[in-house]
């Protein structure tokens, strides 16, 4: 499976998609227009090793809801990922059994390497 979970209004996501040239043979899912399903979140967590690894602490709602002052469990992370798209660290790129989460330069470089191997 080759899939990208992204936000089409996010300039960083769009820049990474363009930089990696992922639009051609990847299935793109705009998570605002087509929210993640419980099955998708579970699949992503299985690939990444945890719900927490998918969770963005940079989201405005994270601070607004006072979540930064709470101790969240894996169940909580899953709940918030399903509740609002902003809690997903974006973009999430799935290439077969590999997952790349977020927009750091290191993640983008790792994604490029994986793309060169397929």
C-alpha cells in the first residue's frame, strides 16, 4: 500500500508532497475532507508502534484543551486522533509496511530513501 494522509490546506504537507513527487502512484487522503476511520488509526498505530507516535503536540487544540497538563494514555491518544484531524502529526506516509510520520527534515530524507528502494 502507498498512501499519504495529509491536509490539503497545509503548505508544509503540500511542499513535502511536491518535493517527494508522491501524487502519481500514491493514494492521497485529505484528513479534513475525509477524516480517519477507527480502522485506519488502528492500522497506522500498528505500523508506528503506538498512538502517541501519531499524535501532534503542536496542535493548537492540544494547548487550548489543556491536554499538555494531563497525562495521556494510549486510549486517550486514539480518542483525540479520531476526534479531530488536527491531532494527527502530518503528513503520514505509508509505503508498504513502512510508515513516515511528520514533516521533519530527517523524516523527509528517510522517506526519500525508502522511495528510491521501491
